[in-house]
C-alpha cells in the first residue's frame, strides 16, 4: 500500500506514464518503445496541466471577479477536480479503491459484461470519491466499498455505451473513455439529440467552429473566437482594457495549445494501444476489447474547446438561476470540456445542440453540487484539507448523479429533488443504453431487421 500511495502522490502526469511503461513491457514493446511512450504521455499531461493552470489562474480569477461584480450571492467555492481528487485519495477508501476497481473490471471482462480494459488508474479517484462520500453519509465503511463497486460497474458500462462516439466522432478506435463527468453526464445528450431531430426546422440547425470560420472568414477562426470570448469575460470582470487584452491572448493560446498537447498524448498511446489490440485479438478473438483511458484525450477536439469557452460565462449564469444554489463555479471552469465532451461527440460537433444539452448537464451538476456541500465539507475536514468553519463543494464528482443518488438513497435522505434527479437520470441512462444496444445489433447484423 505504501508503494501505491507513493505512486498516487506523484500525480497523473507521472502515475499514468509509469502504468503505460509497465503495460508496454508486458505487451512486449521493449524497454525503448515503452519508455518513449510513457515519457511522451507524461509530457502531454504536463502540457495539459500547464494549459489548465493558464485557465485556472487567469480565467478562473476573472470568473470569480465577474460573480462578485454582479453580486451573485454564491458563497461556497467550487474546488474543482484539483481540490477534490486529494480528498478521495486521502480518504479511508482512497487506496483500496484501486484494487477494487481493477477487480470489478476483471470480473466484468470474464463474464463479458464490458469490453473496457481500464488502464487509467489515476481516474479511479472518481470511484474512490463516491465510496468516501457514501461512507461519510452512512458512517459505514462497507457501504462505502459498495459505492466504489457500483460506480466502477457504471463507469465501465458507460465506456461501452459511448464506444461508437469515441470511434466515429473522435477517431479514437480501440480506445474507450469510461471515466469522470465526460462519461456519466454524457447520457443526457442522446435523448436530447433525438428530441431535437424530431423538431422541424430546429433539426436543420448545425453550427460548428468550422462553419463559423467559413461564414466569418478570419474572424471565425478558433484563435479569434477564443480571444474575443476572453476579452468579453475580462470586461464583465471589470478588468482594465489592458488586462482584458491579456486574458484575450491567453484564451487564444488555449485554443491553439490544447490540441497540440493532446496530440502528444495520442503519439505516446498509439503504439501501446495497437500492441494491446493485437494481443487482445489474438487471445480474445471477436471480443473487440477497448483500452480505457483519460477523458483528457477528448479535449483536443476543436468543437470541445469552443464549447468549453462558451460554457465559462454560461455556467456562471446557470449557477445564478439554479434555485437556492450557493456554489460559485470556479475550480472546474477551466475544465468545462470534461463535462460536455461526450455530448459534443453525440451531437457530432454541432455546437447548437451542445449548448442545449450542455446547459442541462451544467444545471443538473450545479444543483447536485449544492446538495452535496455538507458531505464534501465533512470529507474534506476528515482528511485535513478543509478548515473548521469552511464550506466547500465541487462540480466534478460532488455534482455527480451517481455519487448523489447513492449517498442520499442509501441514507433515505430523499425529497422531491432526489426523485426528480433519479427519474431523469435513470431515463437518460436507460435510453442511451438501449440506443447503444441497437447500434451494436445493427453493426452485428449488417443492418438487417434493425430499424
């Protein structure tokens, strides 16, 4: 356990490269290729960290200033995933969540309940957080373990359900994205997409960053769009023109740099994923197993980046209109892409549809995170990361329907809001699952007898 704790403490930019290097050696890639893949992936994650820091330090501060300027009355700060993941790892369930999640994955693979072979050990913190919150809510360690197991099962199934999205739209063949807000909030997109498709006129609206660039010429280029949004946010934060221009250039830089660093991660992953696929095809013919990886891979898509920037001011606006909300979006504003990336893929890059489903996603996320203030604050105090008298929450994980429904459902701390979220989320999950099964049947039968 001490060795695992040491590796976890190194962070995702070191932990995942170590896992990839070991995996490369096991796949017979040799020391040189395995080392190169691991280091390249590490460089990519360092790059993502730098871009996210650029967003957090500059865009996050501007968003907080904007909220204060408009006297929004949001007094509980969203810690974001950087402030929440240490709580999960520091909890009683932090380290044991790793062998539990791996065990669940193996059992599901043996019984052909999933096609996901998860190697993204770092993001098991999502499952650990769910278990830790359930333990805080119930006072029962074993119910916390159950929380980890349930979240793991759902995550791997989500990886299956969005397999066609990651294959067809993102072009990540042989790769699955089972983790985090990208996956569990993605289920809202499928029913919304099909509903829009049935509305005459509206179903013809298709806005993408490429089409904006085509219509507006140089003014529609991603860098110009990013710069414009950055400047507007700066003015809303009551920055000086000079400071607003600084934020403008920083946001333009994000539009350029994010795809570049994600490309580095892909460069490191491609030889490993190809070797894994060959091995899996050899020993599990016809199984079409997929390698489960970090949702950061989705952030390189231009539509995801454009939507992410649009949702910075939009998420703050949504936070204001959510009844009784006290949570100020802050720490996770820099990573809006994680919440809406799968939705972008479901909508095939259509920003118009993404704005609709993304607004639903962020509304539900913020409402839930507001209900979880007490439990996350208790967890933070237990692990020594939150001082007495402070109140905290986060959009990533504390805003998760899985965590919320398990914690509140097991303790029977339910009300009208709980049942509304339960019904809506179950409907969206089942709808998406049925759609996935039909897609699989269509592929397997070549379209015969499937509508």
